[in-house]
């Protein structure tokens, strides 16, 4: 495996993904990871990531310089490159001209990182983002590539396996990024491409079986991709020792979780307890208008019902949960952010119920979870389902949630889903859905005046939900959705399209 020491760059996760795409396992660790821990991880190579600091700042993050004595190949990227130079005896200073965005790279030596590319001939497009530059090279380092503002755009040690690039090979704008990373992991680190979903399933199933023994495990099935894949892999490992609990909070989209439940009950013969708590949740939401109170009530209600059902199973030792790698990395690095909305997940449950956790997806990115799900035989529509928030339609009805408003929103939402799927846009956007605005506006239908609700359509493009832009859906599609909703759903006489990006808006309306 390759380990990446994180100095806080926005693109650290991308480095891990790019390496895994080459079927080599990679993990991100904080820059401050001790030498003992690094040795214990037995990496075939180490990548020092970029980061927002300057190496000469007083509080600049430094990894242990003794890692250069381990005999393990090291690739420094941007800040990581500068740190390598500084720790090995060179000098880094603030650059007069900062370099941001595209730059032309001229390669001078095609061994090492640039094997297979052309030297001194073509300018290769790379992506730079730095305000400092290397002024003095440590002994025995040679320049292997330059750009207009970086005389030391890429470097390598004459005899030891240390290489450094001032630009970012992990981003798509660096067109030769994959070649460079491949050269590092295969030629310099001698890794072999053996990390596949098939091998992941084998090792994960073995680990779950060993850990669980003959204890019982429960998991909360939501119908979403992550919990479905968790259920499938844990079930493969321990069969009937797993019981899944599906809490219907009455706030789901029409038909969506039914489909996944049918699959689990009928095709894969999983133990599923299916609780319909619609009345309980609607009771809890009666008269509640404040979005945060809605979220809290739905979250607490879920915990209560889940606990009640779990209590009926008898002695349970473990809770299986769909924590993904980005959640894990965010909790080890130092970019803590204040929560904008209190997200609903099963956090809190393990402490309340004194359960130990099984998190088989902890090492995976979302697209890897999808790949895993397909490999485990889950139906495609479950795998490519758009994300759906835990509080469900409850946060897509502005103001109080009532049964009648849920009916209006569900019927509208089904039309959005149908038309998005029919036109092929469903998979091209991150999310697409309807929001009910219970404000009345005047319309005319037939010869009569109407005074009814507004439906807002929301469709966004995003990579990770942290930022998003509104999707440029074709006018014809928007037109079809609008006229179908107004004609088919009683209680709606107007449809609008939300054209705000995140930030400053958010994806959901509450
Ligand atoms: P926002 O509205 O914060 O949403 O831009 C970002 C992403 O998170 C989803 N979302 C949730 N997911 N529990 C979830 O599991 C929640 O409480 C929750 N709230 C928002 C939202 O659909 C979007 O994909």
C-alpha cells in the first residue's frame, strides 16, 4: 500500500483515489503520524500532500524528517515537495510571482516519474497552486522538469528514491497526472495492481466473520446505497446472525424504499424487520415549523423506534454502519467545520445502546461503494439511487408537515423522478427533487380562479455535496415536468426552478 501524509490540501483525497484507481490500496494519515506508526503500516511508498501553509511559517506542519531514513520511496507534491527540500537541506522562499492554475511543463529527464513521456519537446499542461518556491536544492537533487515560473517544477534525488513535483498530478487538469502517479507507484515503489473489489470482499468478509464470532449484529436499513451495501456484505459474512431494521418514518419517496426492501426480503433472504412508524412521526411533527426542530424530532424518533425494535431481538452485540472514508478522514485532519444543519444519521445509537461498531465501508469512497454493491449483486437502481436525506420529505415541505402536504409533494416528486429517468438526466445530476412551498398563489384553470401551492424543482450537479451548482436541465424537460405536475397533482398551480448554487444556498431547502 501507499500512504499519504495529509498537510491539509483540498486535493489530498484525490491523491488516494487516483492511486486506488490503479488498483493499489492507499490510505490517508495526518502529517503528524509518528515514525513508529508509519513503520508499522509497512507502506511501499509515501506521498507528502500539498497544504495551505508555507514551510517557513512558525507553526507550519512538519512530518518527522526521519521518514527519509526508512528506505521507502517518497513523492512530495507542492507543499510536500517544499517540505522535502527543506528537510533534506534545501531552501524555500516566498515567490515573487505566484503560480495558480494551468502551466506548461517542459520535461528534461524522462526517467523516474516521467518515464514514457517526451523530453524537451512538448509542453505538457499541468496544474499549479503555490505561492512559495524552492530556491536552493539539497545536495544530490536534480531538476527533471521546469515551467515558466518554476525552474524547479520537478526534482529527483540522484541515488535515493525521492521525487518531488511542484504541481498537482492528482487533479484532472494535469493531463499527464496518471502517467506520473503510475510511474511512482509501479516503477519507483514496485507495487502490483492487486487491490480489486473482489479481493476487498474476500478480506472484509473474513474480517467480519472473525470479529463477530457467533454474536448478533443489527443494522439500520434506509434504502440508500451505503446501508444497502453494508447489509449485503455483512449478510454475506454472517448470514442470519444479521438482522436489519427498516423504520418507515412516513417521509420516504413513493416506492423507493419498498423496492430495496423487496430485494432484500425476497432475493437475498435477509432478516428484515419492517416497522411502519408513519403515525408516530407525523404526530411528532404536528405544528412544528422550525427546520432544526423538525430534524431533531425525526432523528430522535428514529432512535426511539430503532431501539424498541432492537430490544425485541434479544442480545445484540454489534451495530453495522455505513461510515465512508471521507467521514473518517475528516475526523483525523484538522479542518473542523461548524455544522450548518444537524444531519440525521445513526450517530449516537452505539453509545445509547452500548453496541460495538462494524464499519465495513470505512476505507471506501462513494464510487467504490457503488462498485462494491454491483459486485455483491445489488440491483442497479439501488446502486445508482440519488442521495436522499435521513429526514426525508420532512425537510422538503416548508413549514408544518401534514399528511395532505405529503400527498402533494409525493405525487409531484414521482413526476420529477419519472421524467428525469425517462430523459436520461437522473444519473447525470447529483440530486433532483421537488420541494413544496405552501404559499398560495393565484392561477386560472378552465374558467375558474385557483389559489394553490407552489412546487419548486431542485436539480444540482455536485461531486461530494460540499459544493453544488444548479443543473442546466433542458427547457423542454422543465416544461414537461411543470405541466405534468400542474395538470396531475391537485393543489398545485405553479412550478418554479431553483437556480441557486451551494454556497451560498444549500442543496436541501431546510
Ligand atoms: P445540504 O442541504 O446540506 O445537503 O446542502 C448536502 C447533502 O446532504 C444531504 N442531506 C442529508 N443526508 N441526513 C442525510 O443522510 C440528513 O439529515 C441530511 N440533510 C441533507 C442532502 O440531500 C445533500 O445530498
